[in-house]
C-alpha cells in the first residue's frame, strides 16, 4: 500500500503514526493510525517509529506500506527544554515566555534582571535545548541582556541562543556569540515598546532551531533522514493547528487534555470593549501548560484539587478505582471517574489561562480594568488530547466551560460552539499544515465533524 503522507508523533512514551491519502485532491482522507512505545531508552527512536508503522500495517491489513512524504512532531528526550532570561518579569520576561510556550517549548527556568552564578549552575543541570535572552524595549535599557548573555557564554555549553531583546544590542550580541563560537539567532524584540508584544517571529525561530538541533535525541538523526518536511515540537503543532483553524472558522480556544498535562491554546484578539480597559498586552495566540493537571501521570494532583472527600461523595469506590488506575479506562465506572477528573482539569486550566475584570475605587468613582487573556469573543471551544477525545461525555465536559465563573471572568460565552477532534489528529494536522495547508484544513473540518 502506498500512503501519500505519514505524520509521526514521537512522544516521550508513545510514538503514533497517522496516515493520510488524497493529499492534493478535493477529498483528503485520514486512513488509519498505528502506535508503539517510544524507544528513547533503547538509544534509537526509530525502533519505536518502525513499531508504530508495523502497527499501522496491521490496522490497515496491509502486507507492506510505503509513503511519498513523512512529517513529524516530537516531544522525545524531554521535548523542547528551554530557559528564558529577561529584564522585568511582567514585561520582557513575560513576552519571551509567551513566545517560548507558543512554539511548544517546555520552560524549565525563568530569570528576570541580572543573572547570578547560582543561575548558571541551574542551567548546567537543566541542559536546555535552547536559551532565550530578551530584555529592554527598543532603544531602552541595554546592559542587563548583555550581562546575561556574557554569563551564559562563559559556561561554554554550545547551546543555541535566541536573542529577542533591545534592537540596539543586536550587533554586539552577534559579535559576542561569534567570538565564543556559539550559534545565535537574532530576531525582532518580543517587547519593542511599552504595551506591545511581538512574539510570532521568536516562535518561528524557536521551532526552526528545534528542528535544526533535534538530532541530539537518541536516533533522531535517523528520523531526520526519513522526514522530508519539518519536525516541530508536538505542543507547537497543536498551536499551528489552532492558528490555521482560527483563520478558517474564527476565534477559538483548544483544550488539550492528556495523561501528563492539560494545555490550553487560544487564538483571539478579544473584544474591543475589553481591549480598551486591558492593563497589559496579551498575544493573539496564547498557550498555557498545566503540568499538574494530567489525568493519568498526575492523577493524584487532580484528585487533591477536587478533594478526596468530595470525590468520595460522588464515587464511594474512589480508593478501589485509584488502586487499579489504568492509562485508558475500560469499564463504564472508570470512564465516569476519568470524566470527573477531566472536567476538573478543563475548568482549572480555563481559570489559569483566562483573564478577569478587576474593580477599584478612585476619587472620581468606581473603575474597571481587565487583566489577562480575554476569551469573551471565542466562537468555538475545541477538545483534543488522548484523555478528552476518548470519553463518552466529552462534549458535556466542554459545555461546562460556558457556564463557569461569576461574571467578572473573561470566559467564553454561552454562544460558543463545542467541537471535538474525533479522530484525535489535530497535532498531526498542525505539522501537515506547514506543507499542505489546504489539505490540513479539510482534514481538520472532517475530524471536527463540521458540515455533518
């Protein structure tokens, strides 16, 4: 069997391959999926990739499979580990953090102001894939970013550095990195002016740098030989899909609930009314990662969030369920239990992602300001992720988003529509969109059951 495009999702524990045919036609189709354990510990992730392809062959009942193109996403070897270093936490540091998260980065460390020797020790322990340095609006403060860069270069780690700070420092940054024989990517300032975020150029460079240096994971150099197109971080692929969908459908928010984390991706400028009272800028495309809200690996954190006694009121057999907890629920009772955990993960991640209104009083009377991301203009609430997409009550869980809060929160309204990534391929379609944009959109609509 010949497949038009295979997309491999090389995760930390599982490798999945999704197969697509009809690429370049009016009717591209998702034809099947295979999966196998990722083989990082065996020293070669291609072992897991071949296992996933064998699984796909079995599922498609094919003796052999060949393909015209292969694309990939990866979170193997710990994913895209980053450290971020800026000037003022609420300004350049936050802007740099938004860029890193939106690109699919896993931020292991953040510093604001001038770095210290203790910070360098932490960086050495983290061993990041990329270091992001920012600081200072254009033609503003210069010294902090240069000090931090000098400190980082003194370690001789030869880790790629992205500089996204004050434009006046660019030539000096380039020279410093050349003298240290350290690769540097210089991009537009993430915070060029007060109350202005410019994160997209940095996001793109982060993904480019990730792809260039992905071969550091065991066996990834062999994957690079197989993959003709881009390899991007798996969370970044979901963001790519969200941005493509936004252009097609309108403002949206994606809840990606998995076993280890719950990620929220929103793509919206917000409403004009809220923007007029927003006290600090927010990116159009925003991603937050909740590392304590996975419904398998981090199940104990979610149980603690609900409260074990509260959970036992709904599920008197909680202790028994937890004692035999599985990655994939099998019985109706187990599914109901995981639905309760997933609902908690979705609503808690919403609270952390979205902004709110704040009221205060002045001599001239009551004033209202807005803080954080405005989701009130959202038209679609999209559900994806291994946990959420396989649950019978998935739509009901997302419906709760529209009835959550107490009016001062900037949450989606009751007018927002619920969509589910029924085929669980949104991440694959995010990377597919980089090379086959029109096909990706058609396949997204099919998986979301739009037009049915």
